[in-house]
C-alpha cells in the first residue's frame, strides 16, 4: 500500500515538474513573441478570453492587446528576472518579474513589471487566460 502511494506521489511530482517546465517555456516564448511581434506564436499562447490588466490600470482583451502591439507599442526587450510557478490541477499561476525596454507612442524607456499570470489547461494544452501587472516602476 505504501509503495503504491509513493509511486503515485512520484508520478504526480513528475507531472508537476513537466507542467512547470511547460509554463516556464511559455513565459519565455511569450516574452520573445511580444518583442518580435510574432502573432502566430502569441495566438497559440493566449486564450480567446484572455484579459490583460496593465500596471497603469488599462485593461485589454486579447484583440485589444494585439491591436495595441500593432499600433504603437514597440517592445525592444523583455527579460525575466524571476519566474515562480504554482500548479493547482488544471490551473497554473505564474508570479514573475520582467525587465522591459520599450518605445510607446514615440517615448522610449525601461521599467520593471511584477505580475501574476493565470494559465488554464484546455483540450490538453496550457493557455494564458489572465495577466495582471501588480507593480510597475521605471528603471533609470
């Protein structure tokens, strides 16, 4: 009985480690795709019901976010300083810190953004359903 339970726990841990690795990879892919404006990649990462709450309080759905990227938000770099992942069944919560270099409406600057993201497993894959920047500060 105990060895069966131990095997089950090891299996759960392996699955969690695998899901954690997937979410970490999605975080990096998302950051790169925003810089490269690779909407094919972003389309695969974001859920159709995605909501983005910016540090400024501005809220975008998926379409509005893609439009903002296409019309004046130029991200020159987005580098993770920290990524922590929590798994809760079909939900993944990511706590992260991004160092961002951007040019928005002609004004270039750098800032650090602390955020919480929620991923949901749908049809066997992880999709980003929510991003909320909880703290944003200028650098330099």
